[in-house]
């Protein structure tokens, strides 16, 4: 699905897509906490050696997609300024405004539909890239949640990577790059993104979330998560679900997205149990009672199982089976108390 946004007015968000607030008008200089990634991108532009394909890898909600769009804007800006010797988008020229509006003929933003990126979307991407740039200097495609490509789409995409069109740019954005085929990974220039420090995360969140300091801590350095959802309420729902799991009730999850959000909260809960045993301040209710009582080995084993479970949530997982398995992991933790 190609996402088209409306132009911003008065500095407000353009559009909320898949739980994220997308600020298309942002330039690279607006990106916070990703200095290493920005250094790589600005260095490539400064030297005139921009790769044909990039992989922006890092946890969900740390600014990968925002950076990808800002990178495209900088490359196609008609009146760029300069930052560290590299072009910086002005945000005012026709190219910048069209990218902001989602109407630039040389820019596509693709994301999953119903959890999948299908081969039809890759065919459309190929058709767009092999046309010469119509207005801009670069023909650019940003593929968000690139790991959602199904096998036929990934195979078709590999052919595009093997023979990139001149002046074409592809940016794959992924929080789970391990799911991408090695043949695709080997053809990408990887740029890593990292979680933000708590204070900076709270600053980025600002008034975009209730209790920004608490939301920043719950997001574990991923402001996009806090801007997309009330994490304080998500914490309440997670804790309520533990009681239902203890009763082995039916799953409360509606879809894979809710499963992933639950697992994110479960990681914070395990972090609380570990930190509480070391004198840290738990963020989850109930963790205070268990903190210090669960062996570290059990916490680490549970974390690895839940992490593997999240990695395995491919396409359309069985809710009941996943619920029962996750519940058994959490119940075993309680058995140690």
C-alpha cells in the first residue's frame, strides 16, 4: 500500500499511520539521539557516494522511518542548506512540499497491508524505479516494516536489488532485520539506530503523551511507541491480562499487533523484576512484590523464550496457542516466588 499524507498545518502531525505519528516535514537536523546514523548518511551525501539500497535497522519507534523520509527530502531538495558539509532539506521548496503531501512523483512510501507486503507491491515498486526521475534527482522508495515481505515478494525484490536503476534509492526500514533473507541483507548498506536515553526520550515525547517521563521509561527509549499509544494504559491492560493468564482464560488479544504490544510490556515486566532485585525502581505494579525473589537465571530464560516468541509472530499467528504458551512462561515465573 502506498501511503499518501496530507500536508502539515501549523507544525502539527501529518498523519497517524500504524500507531505512529508521522512528521513528514521534519529534516535530518530534527532527528534526535541518532548521531551515529546521521553521520553515516551525511558522510555519504558529502562524498557523493549514496548507496542504491540502505537498511535502517533498530527497535520499533526510534525514528528510522522519519530519518528515511528526511534523507529522501535532503537528496531531492531544490534549495538545500548545509549541515556538516551535506545537504539539508529546506522544507519550503516544491520538492519538500510534495514529499510532505505524499504527491511527489519520484517518492513512494510502502508499508504492510494486513501484516503483509505482497509481490504486487514489489512489482509496482519495480515499475516506479525503472522510470527516470520525473522531477527530482533521485527516484526513492521507503519500505517500512520490510520484514513483512512474504517469500514471493522477497524473491521479486532481490531481482531489483541485483540490478538497481541509475539514480534510484531504496531504504528498507526494519525492526527485525533477521527476518529478511540473507541475500537481501547482503546487498544493503546497513545503518543502525538505537534507543534514546530516558531524558532525551522524554524531551522528544514532550506534550505528545500523558506523563511523558513515565511514558519515556515505559517506552525504553522508543519515543515512537509513546507517541502512538498511551503506554500507561497499556501497562494497566498488561497487568490485567496476567490475572486472566493465571486463570488460563481465553486470549484477550485481537490480532498480532496486540500480541506484540503485550510482549513489549512483558519485557518491561521482566526488566522490573531484574532491576528490583538490584534496588531499582519498578515501573509495573506487582513487580515490587516479586522483585528479588525470582532467580536471574529464570528471568533470562523467560526473556529468551518471549523474545523468540516475538520473532516468531510471522504473518497470522494462532492467538490461542500463543496466549497459552506466553501464559505458561509467566506462570512459571510466579512459581519461583
